[in-house]
C-alpha cells in the first residue's frame, strides 16, 4: 500500500529528501511548472483534476484540464508510473437528491469524455486513467462503479468522505474494495490511523493526504514510536493539545542537521522543514502498520 503525499507548488520538496516518495498533484495553473524546480522526481505520480478548485472558481473546462495533465506528464521521466484522474463533479453543497444525482451523472459524463481524450492521445504505457467513484450512498456508488467499468476503467479512486465519521469511512472503503478489488483502489484524502489500519488489512493499493504539510502549517510536530502529535508551545494557537518547547530525539533529514528548525515559527521555510519532519514520521507509522498486518 502506497502513501501519496498531496502536494502543491508552494509545499516542501518531499522527493528531494526521500528517494521513494509517491506524490499527488492537481492540474491547476499554479502547478504548471512545478516539477522543473525539483532535483529528484516523485517515484510515482497521480495527477488529480483539481475538481474542487475549479468548482469553487466556477469553471471546469475538461479539455483544458486534460491538456494541463498532459503538460505535467511531459515533465516526468517516461519510466515513472503515472495515473491521471478524470474531472469529477464534487458533492459540495449538493443538498437535494436530484442535485446529488446530477453530480453523479456529470461525473460519469466527464469520465467518458476523459477516456475518449486519453485514447485519442495514445499515451505511453506508464500512464493510465483513474476513474472517480462518485456517490452519496451505497446504491449510487455501486451504479458509478458499474458505469466506469463499462467505459473501460481499471483503476478507481474513492473520495467525498471528509464529511463522514471514521467508522463510516471504513464502511465505504470496505464496500468499494469488495467490488473493484483492493489492488485497484485509491482512497483520496484519508489518513486517520484506524482507517490506515483497515486499508492495509484490506490490501488497498494506495491513499493520499496533505496531513504532514497541514500539521506543519498549524504548528504541529509529529513523532513516531509511538505516533503522536504535539503543538509548538511558543505559538498563540488556542488548542487543547499537548505542547512541546524543544525538539525530541529524531533522525529525520531535518533533525540530523539542525533539530531546532522544526520548532522555529518565524518563517515559512521552517514550516516546510517541519512538514518534511512530519512526513518522515507519518511514513514510519504507516510502514509499521503495514508490517503488523503482514505478520498477522
């Protein structure tokens, strides 16, 4: 099971610190030349459509998004495994049943158009398409999967779960995994430890999150063995959380050089270094979970 770091142009350059660093990036203008700044390319890549971004902007021209995905592919080595995600219609602010069905149908229409564009462009074998499973309950999800399979999709991504409890997320992940096969399934934006344990147990192919970066932005520092998160005590963040005023022992790429940098809150450059540190410990915890599942 691979963990993809959800990444943007202004984030830390994770792949420059870690040799194996699967990455998810959205096909939006600000990420257009993002890979030209890297010393090392991501080991695997998922190019999301940026659907949430475009829906908020009130524009989502499918062909333009596909061309942006192609430009990102051109920046990568031909040996890099790449999946491109078709444009979906987010369920944000879809309150009525008819509005939700409309989003599901629009997503399926986009999936077909994206597949047509993909096939006409004759991309290399290292590039494949991922179908977005859009639905608001089990029947609509099953319908979405059925239609995507008819179009020829073999890789699937499940999202729209941020409004669900951890228990509900696990139920949806398990349900979809049983239909498409866990080895063909990516989970968007889920990194709760209980969910990770269940995904590892099921054998889910991959998942992504921006958790290391977001925690760093909010002055949080992660450690593993055991996994825990602290709040930097010098900040003015009013949150009930265990605080820390100096770094603990750590052998991440940042701390082995200067551990005080992860606790520094004076500049964005330190936020990026804190996110590298957080990524290191989250990956350690994920690997521990995967190993425990394999032993069982």
